[in-house]
C-alpha cells in the first residue's frame, strides 16, 4: 500500500502549498518528496516488467576496466551509453541495487529540478509525475529514462534558446542511451510550426491521426511478410499488432490530440503560454504520427514531462478563473484529477493478452524491496510469457 500512502502525501502537500499558499517548509517538503521517490525506485526488488531483463544484462556486462575488450556485438541491441553506465556501476558493486539507486537519483533529481524551474505549481506537477510517469521511467524504460532526463536537464534550455550546436551535443549524448532520442533532432524543425496558426496545427494533427489508423494496419501486414530477420521490423510488427477498439481510438484521440490542443489554446488565450508550454504541440504531433507508426509512441515520453507542466498550469489557471467558493473549487479540482487519472491509467486494469489473466498493474504492484527480496509469482509468470 506504499503507493497509496505516497499519493495521499502528494495530494496533501499540493493542498497546503499550491492551493492554500503555505510558504514555510515548502522547499524541504519538496526535497523530501524527491528523496522518497529515489528510495522507492532504488530499493525495489524485481518490480517492473523490464527490471529483470536489466538485472540479467547487468550480470553479463564487464566492469569498466574491461570494457574495451568486451564483445559489444553480442549485445548490439543495447546502446553503448547504457553499457558504459552499467559497467561503471559494477565498479562500485556487482549488486544491481547500486545501479538502481544511481539511476533513480539521476532521473528523479533532474525531473524535480525541471518541475521546480518551469512551474510555480510544483506539488501538483510532482503529483502528476508520480502517478502518470514515475512507474515507466523508474521501473520500465530505464535506458530511455536516462536519455529523457539528459534532454530535460541539459538539452531543453538550448532548444528554447536556439543554441543549436550545444543542443546537438546533448541530443547525441541522449542518443547514446536510447535510439528513441532520434526524435530530438526533429524538434528544431517542428518548432517552426509554433509560428503557425493553431487551427492549422489541429487540422494537420487530426488528419495524420485519422490516416494513421489505416496505415498502421497496412504496415503491420507488410512487416508480417518481411523475409529479413530485422529487429526494428519485428518491433514494428509487435507494436502494430496492438489494435484499439473504436472506443479506444476515440479516447486516444481525445487524450493525445484534443486535450493538449485545448490546454495550449487555453494558456495562450490568457497570456500564460511559456516557452515550455508552447512545446506541448510537439506532443500532439508525435501522438498523431504514432497512429501510423506505433513504435514511435515511446518517443512521446520526451515531451510528456512538458505536458505535465502545461497540465498543472492550466488546471490552476482554470481554478483562478472560476468565481465560486473554496470547497466548490476543491471539488472541481478533484473531478479534473479523477478524469485525468482515468484517461491515463484505465489500461493498467486491462487483462494482458497471453498474460495468464494478469493485469498490467502487476508489473508494479505489489511492491517488494531489497530488504525482503520477496518475489511476486504473478509478476514472474508475466515476465516469462
């Protein structure tokens, strides 16, 4: 029940500091929240769908002193940046928990600094991060998480300031940890669209999303008859087989296209559109293109933290605009949060096809720590199917 306890703490601090405006102890409370998430991720034991895979590769990687003689071709699907990082951690200890702690420290400190820098509503944004993104960055996509945080902590400011050479260097560093960072090289070109009218952006995104439904099925069939054993094409087939119902397509369209555009327009209407808020439009375009190429959907995680900032800013702007009692505003805030959580987490409760009746949330629940080293049979069964 540790997750629910932390959610309660996050919401309580949001009420105290973001809503009621309490100032005393604000910075200390924020640092303690970050520290709690570092320990939660760093001290977990076999929590996460991909954690066991990372534990296995960590065992076979050499220490940093022997990396030059390592047969990298045997693990060519793993980026060189992660191999070096894993090997460096083994210089401290062969225990995977050391890597987990260092990884959790790096990822969460940068995420919390990013939130603190780009929004005044730090506790609401941190709450949204914990519920919507934390499990993925800390339990699942560990390599991509490093790539994302390099972008957020070091590359984003150069993108905003137009310092292209420095941005290129940071993008290359991100690419060393995960191939999905290729999307970062497109961001400067996509930013040109920010100078266009919003209606044009909405029309283009809607058209791409709609046509992508057809192209997705077509590409899946093409890959099915592919005579070459190529990992990329196999992944395209895997992601392409994830078909949504008509209701699922409608909800996805609302979640990834309509809502971000409304947030963008709302903030722009009241002159609250910052440089970071403006970039949420990239989120829309990645989602639209992903309807044609589902494998690209993982690239949306690079922009998701920016979307969280925009979401927090728009929620509080909406509360300010509402002329009503405090308790009505609180009820309205809770209703908004409930809808957001439902939109982003309803799939966690769906049964996994071929997963022995397990649901997605078993990847993270129940939580076990390195102190007990308990194993969840349901999660282990899921990892082997």
